[in-house]
C-alpha cells in the first residue's frame, strides 16, 4: 500500500557535515526513494507560509534560540515536531572545541526546552537515549547506517589490504589523541615499518607526526569522497582512541561501520556502543597491546574478524532497513497532524510553558 503524501521541513545543523549525511538529509534522501510521497524542503528561515505548506518539522541537533523559535512556531501551527540528536551536548568535556559553545546554562535550557516540545526524539545510541529521555520520554534509537549502494560494495572488493593504521576524526578529538599518544607511540616503535595515516588531524596534535616517523596526515573531505578514499586506501586497522568520559560514551560507532566498509578491523573502547562483531575492544590499560595485536593479526584471523562485522553491517545497518524506523515515525506524526484534540493540547502546553518562569539548565548526567 502506497504511503500518503507528506511534506517535511528539515532543519539540519550543518548541511556540509557528517551528521547531516548520517542523521538528516542523507537518510531522508534515501527514504524518499522508497516513499515517493515524501517531499523534503530545506529552508533557513521559517514563517507562517512555509509552515502552512508542510506537514512535519524535523530539527537535527538543535541548540540555538532560533531553533527553539522554530520548534515553538511548529507547535503553534499544529505541526508535529521531530528532533534528532547525535551528541550529548550536556556533557561536553573541557578541551573539546565545542565546549564554549554548548556548556553554559542558556544553551542547556534551550536544548532541554526544544526536547520537551518535540513529539518524538531520536538518538544515534542507547547511552544518548538515556540522557535525552530525561526531557522527553518518547525517545527512540535510530542507529547510523550505510547507504545501500555502499553496503553492496562491502563484499565486492577483492583488492589486497594495505598494512596501514588509520585514524579519522577532527579537532574535537584533540583530548582523545592526547590521552593515547604515549601508547600509540609505543606501538609504532614496536612496529617501525607500519605506516600510519591521521585523517582530519588538527594542528594541536601535529606532534604525532614527529613522534611516529611513518605517520602522515590528510585533510577532511566530503562524505561521498571520503568513502571512495577509504575504499581505495584499504587500511588494515581503524583505531578509535577515545578518552573515558560521559560525552564519549554516548558517541556512535560510525568508525566501526566505516572500517567494515573499508575492509579493516576496528580497535575501539570496551563500551556498550562498541560491543559489536569483529571489534577488538580495549581498556585504557591495555590499549597498546590490543592495537599491537590488531596490527599483527594473521590474514585468516583478520579476515574472520572483518567477516563478522561485514555480515552484521550488511544485514542490520543498511539504510533501507534502518529507515523503516524513520518511516514509522513519519506515519505516527502524520496521524497526530490530523488529530484536532492533540493540536489543541500542544498549543495549551506551549502557552503554559511560555508563561512559566525561565527553566534552569538541567544538571549534567
């Protein structure tokens, strides 16, 4: 049975970044292919006319007063509101470039109020769901996934793997790299001929290039170009050094998914989100030993670990399979759109909230 027509206003946090590719316009574009009645409109500013021509509003990682205004306007006009979050903005550690932007009472109160106004909230991980559902109990996990054509390419490459150790990230991982630099240098000394590549390395961590003689760096690129890059690179190991803090525990296992696509084995923390097939898990104490083991896996061992991951990703993390959850969310929101009693109760709740005293920032988890 064909789905009814649904016009959605989508407000991604950043059109050009990876979260938009994984959490907003990437999956919504894929969903349009399976649900022809779904139309997505992306605009910068909202008004009564744009609201009147649409059925659902979707906000990705909202945190600003303007995004709170959008949420309030959606409620006033009787449009269901869907909010997606992929980071724990309540617990960003010092040293992260986003700390100054997010870790203040005003931003926390704004995020909390947007979450409370949402009809449904989605997160990328279970730990993040636990943080968010304090403000909205109707919170659901929709995991990150690969586009279907990428899933199909996982098993099609028979190119030999390189001996490369590969890290991907950005300036937000400066603290993570600082914490594990001594152990990475130790592993590099034990494996002096093994090349390393740091993709997206910030200037604050350039000392790694001096401390690991076989290390090089590469600049971040567009997501589609990135997948072509790692597919051709065929690294042996993806290494994911993450400092043990609340913020990092809520992060998703995208690096493991990408490692699987590239034919690599992933070395990642022994945390809930990273307990996945084929992952070699570490603790802060044994990071160096686990990474050394990954580098020196015999080919059959490496292949067996990678095959476990490839099977899981292919069967469970194909975007078309995961998008079934997003399609069900849209169905639920469309039903609310036609419910006059629901629309009236939503407006009344908004009026009560706006007449109340300003809400304090939530306590960190």
